[in-house]
């Protein structure tokens, strides 16, 4: 699934640009993490998505309320263990937490 790592890289670049829509970019990153697939992340997709999310979360146009909404769609995956690779979600959240806002 080369779209995940390349998409994450693109989101990271776009997130640093003015005039972008940070909440929409965060939704795209989360959708990538939750994609129903049997592909195991093997090209640092989780790291790259975490970096993209960190860039998104530090975007000047993101409000405080918006900065806490983006993980909401992941809650069912944590509760049920799917869809998507739950370990990657956990690692992604841990990496994002290390980036200062």
C-alpha cells in the first residue's frame, strides 16, 4: 500500500503551508490508519503518519477544539481491536504526543 506512506509525506508538507484545512488533513491521516486492509505497515507508515499528524496539530489555523477532535474516529478501533492495525495506532499516538504544540 504505497499510498499510505506517500500520502502521509504529502500531508506533512501540506500541513506546513498556510491556507490549508488542518481538521480535514487530520481526518485523512486517521482514515489512512483505519483503512480496512490486510497490509501490515512495513514502510514506516505509522511513523510517517505520526509526523504528518504532528505537523497538522501545530498548524496555526487549528483551534484548540479541533486539536482534540481528530482521534475520535479511532476510539472504536481501540475498543474492538479493528479495523486497521491497532499497534500502529498506539505507536502513532505516542509519537504525536512527543511533538510540542
